[in-house]
C-alpha cells in the first residue's frame, strides 16, 4: 500500500510510515528487497522505521525484476548461470539482514522470503527440485543473523494458465525436507492465500496448501493477500493483492474479493497458529498512485481487524 511503490516521493514516504505508526497496532512490516534495502534512500528509510518493529524481508519483488531481463534467473533454475545469479542476489539480501540488525541493535529480521523461480511460463526455461535443493543447501549454510529462511509458494508453472509459474508445492516441499535433513538451519514454507487460490482457481487451494505444509512440519507463515475470479478493478485471478471482502464494521473492502472471514478462518484451522513464525496481510490500494494515505492505512487496518477477530476466536 506504499504511495511510493512506483514513484519516489520523500514526503509521501514519511507521511505514510508515520501514519502506520500512529494508526496501526502491528508487530512489524514486510519489506520488499530489490537488490538493496531501499532503492532511493536507505538511511532516510531506516530513520522512519519504528525501533520495536520486526521484519520479514521478501525477495520476491527483486526476483520478478530480475526475470524481466533474464528468464533463467532463480534458485530452482536448471540453467547454471541463472541459478548462480540468484545465489548472488541472495548474498545481497543476507547483507541487508545484517544491516537492519546492526542499525536497530538486535535480531530484527524474523524471516527472509525466497522464491522458487524461474517462471516456467517462459520459453525454454526449466527448473527442478534438485536445482532448488542445491541452492538451498548453499544459502542455508550462511549466517542469517537470527532470521529464518522460508520459501513463499507462488502459483505453480506445472498447472494450467500460470501467473507466476514457479515450482509446484510438492517440489518445494521435497527440496526443503531434503536440505533440512542435512543442515541445522531448518528452512520453512509460507503460504500466500491469493497465490494458492490463483493456482487452484478456488478458495480450497490455500486450505490444501496450508494443510500439506503443516503436515510436513515446515509451515512457517501465512500471508493473507486477496484475489478474485472476476474484478473490474483488480482483474480476474490476478496476483494484485486484493483487500478483504465486505464484512461487518469495516470501511475498506473489495466486494469481489474471494478472501473473506470464513475463507481466512477455514485456512487457519488447518494449522496451529501458535507454531507459526508470522501471519501477515499484503493488500494493494487501487488506484495505485492516486489512493489517499487514509485509504492506504484503512485497507490494512480493516483487513487486520478481521484477521485479529478470527485469531481471537481461535485462541
């Protein structure tokens, strides 16, 4: 929901993060990693963060950016050059974790999110569980300064009409379990609600994926991001982070969103939420550049309000 998602504006960045501090009761933020901690002004950005917050560093945005120029980029790539480029990318992420911790004087990054790229939508691109395992073995051997590594499952390129088109959940689980047998740094799995719904084209996808990850004892996180079979504003089965559907006592919602109270609760019933490293929301304010700060904060507040109500009921 950042107003500087595609266009840098120092004043808007400051207003937005100040509004989060003043209006949202949160544990922390998911920070997008595109090769650096912040693409415009790292020190300024760090100065705006709340010292008590904790962070999930997601490497998905940087992965998608890299795929624009190299379709073989990714830690699951069977193309060795593409795989090694992704390894270098994660070395930079490793240093960002160190920088965040040093700035705040503690282990502030709880999880680093990896992606099983490349996209199998591209011509002549191949990936495999074996290539992913090889990469994970190396990446997990580094010092991550207290952060846990997780793969966030995206819709699989083994299915029809993929959007991101990475490895299947089964391939990711196999690689994770194989590496975890060998190393002392267990790697986990995060399920993104929308991406699993997009893969299966229904609300059952996230439920099945959370169940499978939990049964394999590797579920670390659940990220609630919405999608819709039909939305004029956000598109059909797009990975554009729809806010929650209409519920009682909330102001900001998307009527066509498949992510509602019941579907969120049914998903979380498949695991012990107390054993998760994190639960989060990832929603997009549309129109992207013209939404007010109030709306940007509001859709987070209202999605969190419903999520917190569900968690309270389950305790």
